[in-house]
């Protein structure tokens, strides 16, 4: 899959999720105002927060995709994490804050107009629409996990595409929130006690807090400058070390410059008899080999370095015997 296709698919996923959340937010707000249900109003706030989040994520994709220029030679990829971080904060403040506050108020005041039917209808329709949005995000997660040869859960946990991660987590939280709201409304109708509606609202707020905290932490880590997952770094190192003119790779650094941009820098010990032309050819082959496997690598820097002293001559230490057969398990 080429890089532009990946970005376009993420944009489509965000647009579908945003459109769904906008329609659902209006329906939930109507149901909440008619029924007076705290959990329905919390779900309306949830959908409003999700809609605003999708707008910020769309902005993140557009701003982060701008090409590099003289002032930003590595591009604007990290700006996408800034907007995605703002989106997580908005979910934290607007969605979770309202749901918890309104739920506690309902527990204390116990107000409800008594019109439950409209709540059930809106919850059922919302569940169907959210399921469609989540299914699209889930399909993209499965495709990407196969491309990176890992499990969907591991891909979702480690991916630098925080827009896809946000949509998947928010849609999953939305479905759970709808179930909580339905349980709260149903128990309140059965028992005649609005305590259950308020408790459901508080639980929806806690759910939003968990999602917001997860997304905020992920984006903050990427803003600071996160490396690619260790398994991928080792695969890159083994690929470079396998080149004919290379003795070993002394150091290999990686960094996510954006959702689809990776920087790779390595100190390479070339063979002593390697000519300048051979080193240039090896560098070209290294770039071709890595980018063929990982199209997201935007920048590759190889720094020829001299041979390091033998281990027994460094710091007066005795050489250590090799562990095992020297192979690397790429699944770790």
C-alpha cells in the first residue's frame, strides 16, 4: 500500500466517524431533552465531544500532511499530534466533565420527565450507526496489522496513526456508552429510581476519561519523539547488517516524524577494504531495501564509522561469551 493511500483511508475513516457522530449527537440531545434522562444527555455530550474530536483529527491529518520547507526540513508530521492532543483534551473536559457532573446531579436530585420510549429508539438507532463507523475503522486496523505483520491489538497499541487509533477507541467507547445508557434508562424505568440513570451517566464519564487519557498519553509520547516499535527497529538493523559491504551496525536510531513518516539514522562499520564507490552503492541498496519493506521511511542517514576496539580492550573487561545462537526473535 502506498503512502498516499494510507493517508486517504485515514481521512475517509475520520469523515465517516464525524458524520455519524454529528447525526447521533442531534438525536441524543433531542431524546435527552424530551426524556430528561441524565445518561441520554451525557451520551449527547459524548457525541458532541466525538464530533469536535473528528474535526480536530481531520485538521490534524491536513496540517500534518503539508510538505517540508526551508523552515521545517523534516515536514509538519508532528503537528498532527498537536491537534490530536487537543482533541483528547476536549474529550476529557467537555465529554467526561459534563457526563460525570450531570450524573452526580441526577443522583442527588432524581429528576426525570418519565418519557422513556424516545430514549430507547434513539439508543437503538445510534448503536446501529456507531457500529457502521466502528466496522470501517476495524477493517483499516486489520489491513494495517497484516501489512506490518503483527496482531490488530498490537498494531492499535503501537501505531503512530493516532487518528485511526482515536476513531477506533472513541467508536468502541461510544458503543459501550450506549449500552450503559440503555441499562441506566431501563433500570430507572423498572425501579422508578433515577439513581441508575445517574450512575450510568457517571460511568459514561469515566469511560471517556479513560479514552481521553490513553489518547493524550500516546500523542504526548509521539510529540516528544518516539522511536518505532522495537521489533521493527531490529528488523531494520538486521536488514542493514546483511548488506555485503557492512561489518556491523554500531548504532541505529529511529523516530516517528509523523503518522506516515519515519527517520532512520545509523552508524555503520563498513569493511576495511570497501571502496568509496562500494560504500555509495551499499548506501543506495540500503535505502532501496528498507523503503521497499517500509514505505513510511522518509529519511535515511548512514554515518560510516571506524571499527570499535575489541571488547577485551575496553575498560579492562573480559570478553563475554555470546548468548544462544545470536539470532533475534522478531516477535519480541
